[in-house]
């Protein structure tokens, strides 16, 4: 969840569920004297404290309603949470989605090229993927980002303006890590 920036897209009839493992982050994000993304969202926003993978597993066990969209925004920065990046974790993400649901992953990372990883997810789950890339515009305080967007029943996706679609044909094939075995060393940007 971080400070809840994604809830800035929330519309009045939307229901957002955010997962955050850090109690300190939740405290700061929900305090309107610091940030108002959560408190200012026009729709319903709920914050789930704890590890997202464990919480999603519990939701499957309890038969919670499926999501239209699931956004994973844990791969940016300088750390890649391994337990959120395995074949088993992605199987869980797809299990939590409606058949026509969308899985979006922010693969912008300071130290790794995650495009081969994004392609591996598509191959392993026989799922269409597009990567959307937005350039940084520092004069507008806009930092560049890349999202991999997966659809099991692809239809027409509305591509936002100023966003480029990345071609996966030149991206090398890699195997997805599993809970038992894997490494992200091959993705390091030297």
C-alpha cells in the first residue's frame, strides 16, 4: 500500500482493499496531516494489516469475492520480496481474480530488469501480457514506471496517453522462481 497513492484513482462506487505489512506505514498513510490519499478517496478503501500473500491465502480459504483488478506494487525500490515473486504466489494472485480480471504489476525497479520475469509469468500462466511504460517528466514531478498487465481473457484495454507499449518478442525467456528454488541475480542491472 505504501502511502496509498493508487487510491487516487478510486471512483465513488469503487472498493479498494490495500495490504500493508508495516504498522508504521499504515499509521503515517492514514494520518491526514501527512497524506490524504486514503482519507480523500471518494470510494470505499479498506486497509488490511499484514503480509499480503498470507492475507490473500486466507481470503481464498474463506471464499471471499474475487477481484476485478489486483495491483502488485512491491517490486519497486531496492528490494524484491521473494515470497511475493514465485510461481506459487502468482497462482494465488490469479486465483483471487475473476476470470476476466486484470493483474497489474509495477515492475519498475532501481536495480533489476524485470521484463524477463514479466514474460515468464505470461508463459507459465498462459496469459496475455502487455507492458506499459511511462517516461519520467521530472519538471512535473512524474517519475517513470513500467507496469506488466496480465489478462486471461484479453479484450480491448484502454491505453493511457503518453504511455508506450513494450514489445516482449526481444525479451529473453527465463523460468519463474518457485517457493523452493529460484534466484533474481540474472535480473540485476550491472
